[in-house]
C-alpha cells in the first residue's frame, strides 16, 4: 500500500468509526460536538467561552451558540469567576456529568461491539496501533 492509499484508508476507517459512535450518541439527544465540549468543560471547570473555542479550534461565536444550547438543556451552567467577578466560566451540572457518562458508555459499547467481531490477531494489531493512532490525533502534531 502506498502512502496515498494508506492516508485514504485511515481517513475512511477512522471517519466511519466516528460516524457510528456519533450516530449512537445522537439517539440520546446529543449533537456530535456535545460530548467533546462537555468533556472539555468537565476537565477544565470554569473555562471561559473563548478558551473553549481556542481548545476546540472553533470560532468564539460558534462556541457561544453551543454554550447557550447546552445551558438551556441544563447540561452546563455559567458562574462568575471566584477571583475575577467580571469573568464568567462554564461548569457542568449533574445532568451534564450524566450526559458525559452516558455518551462515553455508548461510544465504548460501539467499539466493544465491533472488537468482539475481530480475531485475536486483529485485536493484537489494534493494540499495537492504538498509541500510534493517538499520536496522529494529537493537537500539536507537525504541520499544525
């Protein structure tokens, strides 16, 4: 397989797996971006909208609209910063934590279901490839 074929194959396979996971979480009423944003907010309580936009490499107005929708759904709340009362940070609600847990459970189930169809040899190949695939997806990869 030449380099172009490998790139094409990786793109199609990763996207197909992501699409399947996204489809399943959509059944829970979450948009494709919701689990990602909720996890970022959960890892960084008090994160501002512009900081979240920078982390996700999206425009601030885009994140603002997501934040408004997530707040209306009761998944996040806005709260003034303890040090700088002018600054407002985003925080998960109990419902938001449950949504993350459920999305993670669904995504893991999708992958586990597919792993169950593979041979031991195929699973060993994936185990060996997992760290390399993670490296490909890192934010500070060359060329970014």
